[in-house]
C-alpha cells in the first residue's frame, strides 16, 4: 500500500532518506576544533580562511557564514580576518550534561557558489564542580552479628564534570571497624561501599560516626563529604533477596503518566518485623527521581513524568529492598524507551533570496535544512514542493536542500510565487510539516511600449485655432515602475520638406496632439508623421506609430471666374449672329473654386440682362445660350450679369459680366450707324474679303505664338508631377491663362493650358499651376477634374 501511494502521488517530490550515522560523513568536513569551557567571549578557536584555502576578500564576497544547530549561536565568524571566535561562554555541563565527548556540530555556508562544510567543536571539560552528596547524613542499622567482609553500598556523590574531573575515589575517616571501597557501575558512575573489617559489639559501641569523602580527579582535586551514622542492632539473620537481579523493560515514550513500568519482588526468610520488606529507589539521579516512583509495599514502579525518547533513550536504576531488621538487597531496572513518531519534521531556513530578477537562468532562491529527532523510519523524511511551479528542490550535503528556479521567470506573467515546502516523515502515523516561502520577481526592462493602434487617423477642420487638441495616441508597457513609465515624442519626418515642428506638438506625458497653427486645406490637405513611445528603463526601449492628419475643407474660398476675365481690362465682347437658332451657344462662363467637395460644386444663374428672356444660363455648366429667335427689333448690344455660387454652407459667390454684340454675320465687325447704311451695303463684298484675309493672318500668327509657348512649357521639369503636357497635333495651340489670387490664395498664379485637338474631345486641360517661387509659398489647390466646359468653338475646358 505504501509503494502504491508513492507511485500514484502526482506532486513532484524529492525523496531523501538520511540516517544521521550513515550521513555523518556527507559533504566536505573541517576541523575538528576544540575549546575549553568557560572560555571568554571573543576567544580565538581557529582560522577558517586557512582551512578553507580562501583569501579574506573571497570569504566576504562568497557570503561565508556560520550555521549552528538550535536557536543559539555559540560561534561567530569574523569575515575580515577569517577567524572563528567564541560568541558566548560555553558551559559544557549545560550543553551536553554527562555525555562525553561534548561535540557541537555546525556548518560553514558559502552562498556564491553554494558550498556547505560540516564542522564540529569539542568543548573540553574543566574541573569547575565539586562532588556533592544528595544526603547530608547516611544512617545504617547493622546487626551486631554481621559477618566480617560484608559490603554495604552507599549513595554516590554527584559531580557535574565528566571524565577525570568526575568522582574518582572515596575515602572514610579513620576507624577500627570499616574501610571504604570505590566501585564502578556499568554507566561509569563510581559509588562507595563500606566493608566490615572488625566485628561489631552493640554493648561495647552501639553507634559509630564516620565522615565519607568523595574526591574527583581534577587538578587540584575537589571534594565533597557526608556523614555516615552506623547504629548497631540486634541480629537479623537473613537479608531480602530479589527474584531477578536485573529487570529489563521496554515502554513507549507516549505512555501516559501513572503507567506501570514494572513490578519488582523480593523475599526475606526472617519472620516478623525482620521479614517485612519495603522498596525504595537506590541512589537515584535527580532525573530518575522525577521520572519513576516505586510503591514501597508492592514494588510497583510507575511513571511520574512523560517520557521523551529524543531526550533520554534509556534509564538504569537500582531498587533496594530493606527488611525490618535493616538488612537490604538490591536489583537493577533497565528501562528502554521505545521511540514513537511524535515529532514532526523541522525545517530550518538558512538563506533566502527575494526578490529575484526575471529572465535570469537557474538561481538559488533558498537554502534550508530538514531534521526529525525521531529514529528509524520515524526520522526518515520526504521533501517536496507544488508541481505547478517553475522551481526545483535539490538535495545538497547531508540534510540540506536548495530551492532553485527551473527556468527563466517572467514577471509580467507572474510577479510573486508562494512556495510551500512540504516535509513528511515515514513513521506511522506520518507527520508533516509545511514551510511557506514567498518569492517576489523583480522587473527587468524587457517589454517595449505597445501602441493601442499601429496607425492613427485624425481629422481637423481648416482654419482651426492654434494649440487645438486634435487627438491622442496611447501606448502601454507591461513592465513595472520606471520601466513602465512611457514618454511620447515626435520622430523626425521622412519628408524633409514637411516642417513638422511648426504644425503639431505632442504632450510627452499623455500623448495628446495639438495643432500649433491654423491649417489651410487649400495649402495642405493631409500630412503624416511618426510618434515614438519610449520607456524609462535602462536601456530604454521604444516603439513607434504612424499618425495621419486629414484636413477637412471649410467653405472659405469664393468661386473664381476664369472666363471671361474680370480683371478690369477691356471687356471681351461675344458676337452672336442674328440668324442664330434658339439654344445657340453664345459663350461659356468658366469658374473654379479652391475648396473641395460640395464646397466646390458651382452653379450658375443669370442675375441681370439688358433684355430679359433673350438669353439663358445653364445652371450646371455655365453655358450661355439664346432662349429664342433673334429679331431686328432686339438691341444690338447686351450686357449680362452671371452669378456663380458654390454649394458650401454658407454659400459663397462671384459675378461675371458678359458683353454680347448681335451682328448680321461674322463679317460685320461693328454695328453700323443708321446714316451709313447705304454706303455699307455697297461695301459688303469688299468687307467680307478684308475680314477673311485679316482672320487668316491673325490665326496663323496666334497659332505660331501658342506653339512656341507650349513647347517651352512642356520642357519644364516641374510638369513631370502632373504627367507633362504634349504639344497638340490639332489646330489649337497652348495658351497661358493668368489668374489673380483671391480668397485664401496669396499671389498670382499662371495655369498651363493644353488643347487636345487631335483627341476628338477638343478639351482644354488646366493641368498645373506654375508658381513663381514654389519653395516659399503654400501649395495651390488643384483644379477639379469634374469641371468640364464647352463653348461654341467646339472644344471643352477641363480643369485639372
């Protein structure tokens, strides 16, 4: 059953059987050392540095110290010199009692690396106690017919010293009847016996007084005395005799008080008072007197005190039977105490390291020893810890163990471990001791700060107030203390042209982001930068995240009319033949808006006209068309005021003024005066030829100029960002449109115009602004591709 229990046990355990006798030589040993008792505190015993072969600095660096058994530190180690010194006066009799030699066991522990040396100190006895008799006077009643040579045992003297300093001899004061002999017991104690050398005569000398002296073997010897009074009585022929000379008894140590140990019996052949026997303990020690008692009438010996196998394993005492005539006999009681498993194992912690750093390899966390004062299986132990912990229990020398880490520990996974060391003996029933050890894990900066997002997108509306809080970034660090304190910073932008330091700032403590100045959507629609999070560990660890800021458009730009030009120069007059059909395309109002989205959606409306109802404006494309047939009664000159309005909130608007001239045909360059009508009719044919010739020459010249300008513009490197501009193969040359800055624009810009005449679409493409100084100015908003316009010349203008 016991074997099955061991195999089925799920806890990881270290099984160590140790018997003190068999393991007494385990591990390295020092000494032995010796000292005389009562030596003054601080007295020199030995130099451990020399015995260990260590230098003074090495002893200190390795954490060398003394571990003594029990709670008292009898010795101390002076690490500076390596000397082993007496920590307190040693009293051999108090430490070991009658046991000789008196050995104090201790260990020398070195922690880095772990080494344990066994050592022992022998305390040498000095003659500091005198023999003492337990009785001041001993009374012997001897019959006058006592035969010569009869021996009478007397109580021995007690001397706390041992060896030669204990009682060695007895002597009696000079007399003519008795001499004294010194006898020795099995346990080494010496006691006196009186021997009758001359017959007693009660009538001659009824009483004798003698002085018994006990001498020890010290130098000088010490002595103690007692008085012996001998009363001579009438004859008692027979002394009591015991049935057994020796009684051997075994009794468990947990026997209750009053338990019967043994019953001794003696008989006396005399009759009457001389045959009446009484029993007493003969020359008992103080410990035996407290432990055993004998019934003087029945001879029953019972317990007076609880037995303890670990304190005293056996007792030896003489039982004396005395009859009424004074004669006596004795027997010996040998009492063997049987061990009972009544002592749980004891754990003594010698060294404990806490906290221990995380991410470290195998570390010795604790050094402790296990002991059990019981014997046999009762003193054999099993030591174990919980199975689910990253620690191992390793046996060391003798009964020492080391608690070490099984692997590198992670504080972020678990910052504290409660380890229970369980020690169980092998007795019946099994006794168990638990010792709790708390090990804390100290933090190492092994975790980088982690942002809650890998990238952040922030939105801010243009024209914001400076120092506006636009958003936050956040990072956490799984470490603790200063290793977990995170500071935020802006990392240098990858785009060297982006002046990040003038755009945003970050709060180093909480990651709040602020816009440092007012943003302009038309100048900067979006930008991105990297934010770093750094902890305060050593070395510091960091991570980064991408922040993208999108500027939201506000309706802060009014529409800008590109055609017709509204720069205060001579107005452009549109010619319309009087034979035009309804819906004839007169011209097209071209406008742009620097905003985006619905803020740039433009609508057109005819506000005023010289003759209402004659012309109309298409709301979505700005085309001005005739609303009806023209007649001779319609005025020749017309002025139209067109309103261009965006779709923002609130909406912004601009106006364009158009001048329309009604002509009978394209050959009529001006409106004839009424009085010149006959002359004009005669010159109609000549005028037609002149107009055609002039138009041809002008067209050829204009085409040459535009072709030259287009070739020069396309060679510029800055046109690469918008795909360049190819020279049109059709009949329409490129042209430069000059736009004056309005709204949020700070200066004038020129826009490249390409005519894709050969593409079949006949569209103007406003590709890119040409900036006077691109490095010092804010970017110009791009023209929107959705702004397409057509006019009566068969081509469209597409704003890019």
